[in-house]
C-alpha cells in the first residue's frame, strides 16, 4: 500500500466547529463509544489534526464522556508547536501527541473512533484512499473513521463514515449536515465534498445521480409549501428516502439537519 504524503495544514479550528458531528456520533454511535469489553477498555477516540488550538478535541471529550466517563481521548497534531501548546490541556484521560496519520499504529494504541476533519482538502483525489487506509490502521473491528470537511463556522458538514471490517475499511456512508445559516439547497454541500469526489460530479456518476434525486425531492417539497430552509430540507429528505436506496429514514436526523446516505454496497468511488 502506498502512503499518501502528509502536509502541514492551515487548521485554525474554532470552538463549536465540530459540535454537530459530535451530536451525531453520540446519537448514532453510542454502542461504539460505550463499549468497554476486552481491548475496547483501552480503545481511544483519536482526533487527528486538531489544529491551532485543541478546542474541538476537548469539546468531543466532554460530549463522548457523557456516555463513557473513562474514554481515552487523544489529540494528534503533525505540527510539534501545536502539540506542545495543547499539552497544558491534558487530563487523566485526555492526551495530546505530536504525530501523523500513523501515530496510533506506531504507538500500539487501539482505537475505536478516528476523526480527521478538514485535513485532506489539500490532497489530490487519488491520494484519499491511501490516507484513509493509514488513518484507519489502528481501528478495532467495527471501529469508525470519520473524514470530511466543514465550513468555517461548522454549519455545513460532509463526512465519510468508514467502518473497519474484515479485510479493510468499508465506505459505509456519507453524512451531510447543515444548520441552515446559508439557507438550503442540496448543492450547498458540493464545495464540501470529500476530496476524492470534489469537482468530480460528472454526468452519470453515482453521486451526481444522488444529488439530482435530492434536488428533485427538495424542489417538489418546496412546490408543496415547504418554503422555509429547514422545512424544505425535512420534507425533501422524507421524499428522497422513499425513492433513493440507502437514505436513512430516521426523523431524528432530518429534524436536526442531518442526512445519511448509506447505499447498498457502500459509497461508490469516483469514476
């Protein structure tokens, strides 16, 4: 397996930028976060590339420890100065380390959840698969890698959900979230797609077809009176779930601006 080169990132992650993602994980991945049997007792949540300040790592630690008070949380940064600056925020079960995508494997640290947000935006599309593989190497079977992008305030999010299965990572789903601060239309998510799909929404591609179906469902919802952004999102998602395989039908998600697309066989690769 070829390794994707790691790059220094501009990361200036602000407070609350990833709280919507935290809320989703607390809701949807509760068994993963709570599990403590066998090697899971030492399995960490790994926040890779936490940025100039460790705010998002600390916010996630607080959210996840509501489910698992002893959860080990480790923030990893490739920039040694940022890792050192975060060190005073360490606590009994919270640590900050200097390292890259392979830190957990190199340290022998078992991992249940890896988050790598706003990291691969500077990468080439063809490097994404190798980066995912390296990020997910220390995951226990059933563990999850979350990789994607948000806008600056964290009001628009698109993330891969990649599950560790026998034989490697399974491209389980794409998660979309908006807080409607820019109104809403499905193509608002286009600029925040994972790097291997960005600028690859070509005619006939699986993701282009998905967005076309979503846009049609949203347009129909608006035509039937759901003109407010949140109402259009919810009613459009409800219509989309009836016709598009893999769209989660869970109202909890739609009512909070989330849509999860988990197509049969996993999220297709571009091309």
